[in-house]
């Protein structure tokens, strides 16, 4: 593991695995290098690429947050990887990576898996309600409630959430609960999670937008809308996969795309 210093002086923990052209993985909500799918994906790609996994802002610090700071963090990782890299973003990490690609920070190719933007009024209203409730939970120090709210929002049954609250893994979720607000901000915050078509139109690199064939239609619709908004984008469905896509299924699609 190494520490990479971002533009505002924040140290970003980062791990590099394998050898070859650089690939940077950007995790989604509640995830970090030691907790989430990034390491499994890195292991699948490492025979062909040098893969960088890093802790997104808030996974080890409590510095004031803005989306621009997260873009700078990703830019710092790419700079450490040699100045240019392919990027894989998953869920809200895909939303962040898309915004970063529009900023021109050295992303050569971008694969985005199911960025969870809203595509209709019902989704938008549900997201803004979630974001407001999340802000209240965190402002009052109720980290466990914030995590439970997120899990319910993304479709976990309430009995399952209650069971998780008494499990050994729950403290790990609470430890990064503040970052749920960061992910909500990446998606649009209190104004809603609409596909930022005006931002995506500035992306000039090839983009592959992936969705799972067994995922909810709202996620698949968002993926299609993102692909339609990016000038040089391809949309592809991975059969039989959900939002929790298997690393050994995702990796072949990524390798093909990165090979050009």
C-alpha cells in the first residue's frame, strides 16, 4: 500500500496489483479497498494490467467534502499511475468516474457499471426523500440509521437490515456511514439524481456502459440514458447479472473493452 497526496493535501491510500497498462477502480457506496468488489476485480485483471484500487474520500478521513475534491483524488491516482489510465467505476463510483472523465484528468477509457441516476419523476422524488433523510440521520449522529436507510433505499428487505444491525460486520458499515452523503452528492444531492447529460456531453474518450440483465429496470434504464448522453459510448447488457455483478463475469468484458 502507498499514500498518494491529492491536490488539497489529503493522503489517499492506494494499492497496485499486477503489471501492464494502468487501470484504476472506483468503488461504490460503503465500499473501500478492504471491503467491496474492487479487490476481486483487480485480481481478475492483474494478469493483463497494473490495477490501482484506492480508498475514496471519507474512507479514512473526515475532511470537508465536495465532488470536485473526489475528482482531484482520482486525478492524483491517475497521475501516480503514469498520467493516463483506463478507469472502471461501479454504481455511484461510476457516476463519479463519469464526472471525472468530463473534466479531462487523463482517463483513456472508461467502463461504467450501472451508475444509479434517476430517469423518471418517481425515482427522482424517492432519491430526494432519501437524501434528505440521510442528511438528518448523519447530522444527529445516527450512523446506524443512515446505513439502514441506504440499505432499505437500494432494496434490502427490512428484516435483513435488522439482522445485519446485530452482525459483526455492522461496525464496518457505520465507520464509513458519513460517505453515504458523499455518494448522494455525486449523484446530484438534494436536487435529485438526474442523468447529468450536460456534463456527460463533454466526455471525449470511449465509454462502455454496462448493466446486468437481471438488475431492476430502473438501473438498466439509467445505464441506457447515460450511454445516450456520452458522445462515444457503447451500451452493453451482461446476461443474468444483478447490481452485485460477479468479478469473473465483469472482467472479460472489461479486458475486451480495454484492448480496444
